C-alpha cells in the first residue's frame, strides 16, 4: 500500500532526479537540428508539478496528489516529450481517483489509463519511443498486480521492464540504431520511474543540481498604451479581483459563479477544468466576490487571492504609457468573432505577424518551446470567440492542442510547422467565412508552402547516410536535411 505522503515524495524525488540528469537525456537526441531537447522539456514539465506538490500537506490522499500532479503538468507541458509525459500522468490521476491509498492493482490501472491517453493524443504513434517503453511497462504492471508482490517489488518489476524495452528501442528506429543510442523520451520515463522507486525504498531526497530553466516563452509583448486603453481609460469598478478555488466536487458549474459576478462587476473571466476555477473580475465589492466563491469550493494557498485598486494603478501606468514592456497578459472578454495567436521568436517576425492581424505573439520556436500555459494565457488575452493558434513548429503543436480543452472559448490549432506556413495561413484568412471554412482554406494554403531553413548542427550525428559534425551548417528543405555546407551564405543560396 502506498500513501499520499509517499506518492507526493516519490514524484518530487523523480522530478529532481530527471532535472539533474536532463542534459544526459538531451544528448540522446540523435537529430542534429537544435530543438527544445527532450530531457529539458520533461524536466520542466514535471518540475511544474513538483512546485505544486511542495505546497501540499503530508496527510493528503493519493487521489489529490495525482490530481495536483496532472493539473500542473498539463499546464506546464513543453514540447512533444513534455506533453506526452503530462498525458501519462493525467491518465495516472484518473486511475487513482477517489483513493486515499493505492495498491498495486490501482497503480497498474493508472499506468494503463495514462498510456491509453498518450497514444490517443499522438496523431501517428511511433514505436521505439517513450510510448513503447511506457506501454510495455504498463503491461508488466498488470501482470505484477495479479501476484502477491509488495509495492517495492511491483515498482522494481515495472522499472526492470521499462529498462529492458528501452534497450530494445535502439533496434526499433533506424536513427537510434545508427547512433547506437536509446530513445531519449524512453530514458526520461525510466528516470522518472526509477526516482519514484528510490523514494518508495526510503532514499533521501537528492540535492537539486542547478536551477530548472524558467519559461523560455516570456509573455507576449504589448504596448502599455493599448493595455491602459483597454482596461483603464474607463474604470467603471475600482478593484481588480483575481483568485483560484478548488471545486467542492466535479459537478460544480463555474458558469453559475460567472453569472453572479456579472451582477456585481465587469471584465468577468471564469476559466475552469475538472478541479479548479480561476476568476478575474473588476468590482466595487471584492468581499462579495470572494464570499460567493466559497459556495463553489475553497481557496488554494498559492497563488493567494489578489485585490488591486485600479485607480491607483492607473496613475502609474499613464506615466509609463509610451514604454513598450513585457507584462503579464490579462484575460479579456470576446469582442469579435475571430482572433489569432502565433508562436514566433525575434522582433521582426513578431511585427510581421502583428501586421497580419495576429492578436498575441508567444515568444518561442525551435529551441524555445512554450508551455501549454503560455499558449493558453495568450488565447485568453485574445478578445475573440474563436481563436486560431499557429504553432509554427512541429514540437509546439501538441502543447498548443492541449490548450483546447483548457480554454474558455473555441480554439482551432492549425498545424503550421514553419514561419512561412504561419504567414501563408494568415494571408488566407477570410473574415466573411465561418470557422470551419477558414480552417479548411487556411490549412490548404499553408500545406502548399515549401520552407527552407539554414541552421547549425547541435551535435555530431549521422542522418540519411550523411555524417554531420557539430556546428556544421545544415540546409533544411521542409524540415528535412537537404545538404550540409561550411558557409551559411552558400547554404542559403543553394536552397533557393
């Protein structure tokens, strides 16, 4: 039997372990093109859960530990590997729902549900990856659950199977075989399971080596003029009130809280999932807004409810109104039918997308994979009933798709994999068309685009029969290696 205290400690232990080993996992990436590396993305994803778990008391049930973990990882997921890891834990939480403690059979069911969720989310599951390793580990868990194995023996068996399958991944994918390495995501999964097992055995919490990288995707840049005009030029209510509550139960309907808040204020935004309700409201009666919330759930410890006097804030903002700064994106009410969020890095590209009509630009790209929460906040800051999201990178698509279920409005993720594809999609938008018509037209437009790119090899590697040295110039045609060069200008010229 495993208690909530033990499970909490195990996940925290696992988070520290993969954080300490993230660079070695990153180095298993056999593809020479630099990207948001697997170990770093998995580390940042599970570390989002670690921070929330550290706020829990030790007498929590396993169900709450699993729920907090799944919720935090979903919002903090980065890159494909991070999203898949978050989905494994999301299914894990479903399998432990309602339980105070958990037996081997409960964990076996939880692992199986996690794998099912991960496979379902991946459009074209590839064997020889974290999917295979986790699936076979879950199958082994089902076998062990039928024996009289104690929890330590159970988790040791799961880890042994995961490690055995991990070694086999070298033979499952040609790229791994050429490089003679195992799958990076599968290695990360084994580290996580191994960390949990160490904790269950009673090992001391390892010391964290170095800080986990903070968000690589800062909040979209907005002009203070626009922010002041949108929120403060006409201040109808004095206090900006924000809080998060945990629902009393899953049947709680945030729409009822929203309806009440609209009677005592404006700029009401209520975002919810199965566990929490997040509220933003401008009101003259913040006490009433807080008191009403207690009918639906209870306040969480972090972040604490926030009440700010907007009239005082306004004075300071007006003085800085000509300065363009990074600011936390505030949620807004829809005032138009369609809006757009794009992912891009660099002032030039950001301005290009803004000129094309994009509402929010999330900083990110090939080596900076924004989290689901980064994208979600940009969606909520877009004043539209339907928001089209342009990831503009294949490693960001899954994180963007996870935001669909968390958003409080319609979200359409167009699977743009390059900046030129994103630009073409925007040019194809027609305001007179419906959401579905635009989705079809914009998709057809970006699918016709061929994109070339020049970058530097991040590591020694071999790809498509070509030996590649670190820092060598790579010419990519639609994401695939076309040739290598010594000179950047020559590579760019030959691509055209």
